[in-house]
């Protein structure tokens, strides 16, 4: 199967410290890939390199064969690669609906003049954005929150809205940085179901960093394990779980234990 | 009952209607004060786009105001160009200089951007005071009188009506832009710059636009000011002026268009009132700015929203500190975030 996203020999060095050391991963389309590893393994750095927020010292990232290296994050977002963050990133000065509409920002093409003169084109685009934003909120069952301020939602609800906001622009790949962080057990179950729906109904490729092992092992089609900036192992969840190198990365060597 | 009738629309309409009828009854002094109100509405609208909506803490608005005034006056004085040409040219010069300030804003934010822009403001003030061959130095200069040609009114009234028209036009420019994807992009950059980028918002483009628009507004106000006062001097564009612009935005309401109209009028009323009782104006505005920042950072509009059921303020006002508190992740999340 053709890869939708390829990371080829990516390295990142902050001063003398190698946050990422020659990482190569092929991400298959329409699959959920879980990235796991102990703290400081370079997981978030990898996500930042993919979405253009941290420049790679060497190596490159390809999205459907297009080289993303050196592009601005906003440009990469326009090519259909979206992400969420560890901390909530809703815009508090907007309603939930407006937050969703920001996700469709690149749909608007009428510019400053269109806005100042309220052209028909601009108003048509606004209406279309509003409609699609409502539709996307409805997809996650949050349509009734549309006019609430983003900050009025609970932490777990904000996470769901953020995920919905990444989906709205019909992305090819969505990166999720610890989507289950701070969620209650029930919420994690809901998230599990939502991620499966996104993969199965929308065919979007999901790449997820997660520490909640039950979630990531349950929902992922493929697991990549990072440790100290290197790729330690990758494979099916069950294979990875049994891999001695992975156990060592998490728990240390047997003889020291 | 009355509360339901007083909305943002009705309020702004009333202010502009009131300002329109002023010249038909007021004396010279009140005409001048009302004209200042118009200029301050323009200034506070422009500055609000930049600091209230786009969240760029810049302190150079008084310089853009000054560059607009100096640009207009100097073109008239040195090159004998007519006002109808010099005023737009002065405005565009201010806008261009303002846009350049977006470059440091790409790398700096918060207090660092504030300091950089403040340094720039002091530099322009220095130029106005010491580059005597061009700017006529600390004493300022008197541009040639404006020829209003075939306009049915003349002198103070003519420049008043021009100011009024410019103000109403710019009011709609600000309002419509902020109710468009551009306004959402500004607020997104203010609230969460990194998330904004990840959703396709180009920081350079929108920061430059915010600086350009606020430079244009301040420049236009300056160009009008040169015409209103018939004199251009550096003391009109010093640090106190900057504090007054900032106070207009903060008192009215950051991130609120109606708030800027309120703030602009309020500041001029306060200024004239303070002059009346001969109290140091710096203390009044500095103190007010501080008090509002501490106790009512959302400005007067949010009070109005609370008191008047008809006042439907869009959410865009949420100030930084309140937002932080409201969107703090759960404790467990905060811990995980530190990993």
C-alpha cells in the first residue's frame, strides 16, 4: 500500500542534544498509527517536525509525495495535514461555532475587499462555512454547544471540539498529541469510539501520541515505539507489546531490575 | 424595557447622528471638542484592531498618528501640495511605516514587542523634535491653510464634516472586517498563535494586515488632525498621547467595535473635564488605565452587556488573563503537559 505520509531520516538537534535521531516512518493511509515511548523519547518533536513547527536538522517529510520540509505550518495545514496539541487550544474569545469556522479559514477567498464591502461572494462563503461548521459539530454530537464560548466547555469537551476542528477541512492526515490526557475513563471510551469512526467513516489517517496504553493499543492499527529520539520498534500492537526492546525502553534492562 | 432598545447598533447610530448635528449649533470650542471625539473614535478603532483583536501589544500608535499629521503637513508646507492629496498621502505613509512594525512582531510578543515599538515611538518623536530642516523642530510648524474649493462649508466646519465621513467609513471598515474570516484570524492569533497557524492562518500575512490597518486608521486621524488644528508639533504625539489611545481602547473594551466608539468619546470628555479642573492629565489617564486593567479589563462594553439586555456583544473581547484562567487544563493534564 502507498504511504500517505513519509518521514525519511529526520533528525533534530537542539544544541548538542539529539531530540530525534534519524527517524524513518511510513504511515499507511486510512490507518491509525500510535506513537508510544517513555517521556523525552521525542514523540512531540516528531509531530512538530511533521507539521512544520520545528525545522528538521536533516531528513525530510513527504505528504503524498509532496516535500513539506521548509514550508510554513500554515501552508502545510492547507495541504491537508492538521493537528491537535497536548494543552487545550480552543480560542476563548470565540464561540464554539466560530472556533470551528477558523478550521475552514482557507475556504475563504474574498479577502479584505470582500469583507469590507460584504460582497455576495463573501456572504455566500460565510454561510457555507457556518453550515459546514454546524455539520462537523453535529458529527461529534456537539451541535447544541455551537453558541457557547469555547472556554465554557469542560476540558474533555474542549478536546472533542478540537478534534472536530481538525476534521472540518477534509484533511488527509490528522496528528493527535495525547488526546486522552486528563480525560475520565468514560471519556476515554468515547474518544476510542470517535477515533474508530473517523478512520472507518471518513478514511482519515490518524497519527496519535498517547500514554493511555489501553486506548492506544486498542485503537491503533500500527504502533511505533520511540526511545531517546530513536525508533526502537514498530509493528502490530500485539507484536510490539511482546517486543523485548520495548519492554526494556519502558522498564530498563532485566539485569538491573 | 428601555434596556431592550439600547443595543450596539442603536448606540453607535446615536453617537454618529449626534456628532453630525454638532456643527449646526455648537460654538468654536465645542466644534473642536467634537472633532477630537471623531478623531479619537478613529484612533481607538484602529488601535483596537491591533491590540484588542489581533493581540499585538504595540505602543507606536501615537507615532503613526504623528506620521500621518507630519506627512500631511510637510507635504503641504514643503511642496505646496493641496490637502486633498497630502492627507491621503500622509495616511499611506503612516500605514507603510506601521506595516514595517509587523516584522519585529513576528519574532516578539507581549512585553518585548511593547518595548520595541515604544523605542520606535521615541525615535520618531526624536526625529520630529530634532530633524529641524525637515520637521521644523520642537516648535512645530503651521501648514498652509486648506483650500476647500467648492465645498458648501468652510474652515472648521468643512474639516469637521470630512472627519465625520472618514470616521463613519472607517467604522464600517473595522466592523465588517472583524465580522469576517479576517476578524476570526486576528482573534485566533491573539488567543492561540500556534493553533491558529496549525489551522492554516499565515501569521506574517495577518500580523502585517493588523499593523497596516491600525497604521492606516492612525495615519488618517493624524492627517485630519493636521487640518483640524492647523498646526503640527511634536508634543501632540508623545507618550501621553499613546497612553490616551490605549486608555480609549481599554476603557471602551478591547476587542469590541462599539467599545472603541464609547472609548473615543469618553477619553475626549475626560480630557476636557480634567482640563477644566486643572488636574494633571497624566495622572488621570495613567490611573484610569491601571484601574481598568486591574478591575474591569473587559472595559465598559461588558458592563453594558450585563446591564442592558439589548446589548449583544460578540465574544471577541475576552482578555488574556481571564482566558488563561478559564482554559487552564485540568490538573492531571497540566502535569502530563510538563513531561
